[in-house]
C-alpha cells in the first residue's frame, strides 16, 4: 500500500493534526509495523551511494556531533569526481558513525511521492534526509532545528528524547542566540519501525541507536512566519510611489513626521482582514513542482502515445474557477486558462496519474485532441509524462 501523509499519522486524522498539533506541540504517532518499508529499500540506499556522486554536505558521517573527514570514506578521480570507498564507509559505520544522505526525495521514487503528498497537504516545500546507523552512539547531541520535522522510522528502532522549553519559534538567522538546552523531557522512548514523530521548530531533541540497524527519514518543513508575511508586504509596497521615494533624512522634523504618517497609513491599509488569504494564495500559485523534463514529447513534434503515463505536476490543489465557457486557475507560478471541456481531464489528474488512453474516457474530446492537450501541458510544465514513444 502506498504511504501517504494521512497514513503516516497513524490513528491521528489529518484535520486533528493540522488544528491541534501542527506548529504547536510535539506528537508521538504509533503506526503499523513495517508500514514505511515501501519508501526506501536497502537496494536503493546502495544504489544512491554507487550511482550518485555524493559528497559533503549532502553525504556525511557523524558520531557524537563530530563529522568524519571526507577523505576517510571518499576517493576522487579525474576532475575531482567523488566516489564512495565501500570498505572504508563500512568501517566507519562499524565504528559507530551515522550515515546521513540529504535530499533523498530527489533519488528515491517512493520518498519523492510521499514528499509531494506532504507538500499538497501542508502547503510548504519539503526536503527529506536519511539517517542510518548500526551502533549505540549518537549522531548529534541534543539540539533543536529551525524547521518542523516529521520523523518516519523505516527500519529497526531508535531511542529518542524530546525536551520542552527553550526559545519559542527560533529562526535560522535569529537576532538572539538559542544555545541553552532545556532539561524538561516531554517524551522519551523507542521509536519502533512504522512509528512517526512530529517535532515542531525549536523543540530540542536527541536520538541514539540501540545496538542494531536503524534507518529513519526526516521530513523537514519550513512553515511561513510573520516575518515572511512582512517581507511579502514589503514587496507589494514596491508599487507605491511613496514607499519607493527616499526617506527625507535631512528634512525638518515636521516634514519627516508627515512622510512617516503617510507611509504608516498605507502600511496599515495593506494589512487588512484579507491579507492572509492573499498571501497564502500568492504562495500557492507560485509553488513550483519537482517536474520532469518529459522528454521526448516536450521537444519532439509527435504527440504522446496512448500508453504514456501522465501525472499532474502542480504542487497544490487546483482552485479552478469557471468563467463563461472557460476555466482558469493559478499553478506553478503562472495563470492558466482553458476551455471548459478540459476540466474533466484536470479533475481526473488530480485524483492520480493516468495514461493518455484513460484520460480519453474522462472527456468528450476525441483522442487526438487529448493527446495534443497533454503534450501542451507537458511543454509548459503542468504535467509530467513517462513512457516510451511508439516505434
């Protein structure tokens, strides 16, 4: 069964998670044993190490907060091309180092599909890192992150402690230090295979092995903050002549006060009751997909074969508006408009991938028109195409 954001939460519903837990409190989410094994196999892990030219900071070995020098497990050939040295890597892992590979969602199909589902639900971008260990040593000491984390235990077990306290909602480039770790443990225990943890930004935590193989995935999510909102408002105010004008540094106090009053009036007018709705709509419209090149069809003149598999590349749900015989919506950073006859095809793709032939059954359009429509969507990055062209 394909893992989804909803299934990763165990017995907690998506609505309950978003309203009661997300961004507010830690949660241990027990799950079905082995439910995450479809996400990443050891064969895929070995393939990443062999086929991808990985090196720090994307590939790292860490033990008790210290990173192993890269020349102790990597070799370089030609134009500084890195290769993993298997026997040296294994020796480090036997010595208690934790293997970290960042952005595995770019290299493993199952992880990528789940990351995309996370993004559709949470409306934020996601990066997934992998941690694998074989001994009892910690990779990192007690620390906190400046992003939210969902941990999925794929193989084995790991011992965790989560602490309550510290600076609330720390930022990556904060104006105050956040170096004092709290001592109050809010949860500690073994994360079993198939369990999940949610750790909000700023909550301190630490994990250690228990002397057996363990592999987990961390889904890192950066939620939008009030600081992000103010940056966006500032960008919108570039349209104002008064805000583009220089500040009157050398004017009289009265003239400076007059200019400031005008700026304050416009700023307060911009922060009206609809500001959050407009900001979230702006963010969703400009979210970009992880799209494929969809070759050869995006370059060749031929249309995709009926057997070609089509996947919607919009990272957010389509907010389709009907307007006098046409439909329109924003996605992938641009506005789209099509004839109303295209709506059933888009709804079919929102339900999941489909072949071109299957899409033909969803619409009154003839097959050739559907093929041409899909080719145009692929050329503009709204869908991904997979499969081989007809001979």
